[in-house]
C-alpha cells in the first residue's frame, strides 16, 4: 500500500487538474474545506455529478485565498446540481 499524505488544498500547485484523478480525491479536497461537515452530501454529488465535483475541486485548489462564503457557495452549488440530476433521491 502506498502512503499518501492527507489531502490539503494548500499542497496543490496552481495548475493542479483533478479531472485526471479519481472523483474521491476531489471529494476529499472539498470535504477538507469544512472539516467533514458535508461528507455525505459530497459523496452523493460525486455519485450523481462527478465531473462537476472534479471541476469545482480544481477551481478551489487553484484559488488559494477563497473566503468561507465562497467555499460554502461551492458546496451549495454542487448540492443543487445533484438535486437537479436526481430530484427523486432528494425528496
């Protein structure tokens, strides 16, 4: 088993592209923004809209000085996209 250090957005270079990596890595990056608060919602988003999760995670790691409001907006937007993708599951 290969050891990988914990995911931390500050460990990424400005040109990090998470599209080439498993969606789980993107979930861990976004999950780290709120210390695990939205893990269940992010896992659902990864299942329903994985490309959006990878895209937003790539934007987050490329924007080192995001404020907390912007971070919350990213999570809310992903949840909204997942709700649109599968409204029955959301109900």
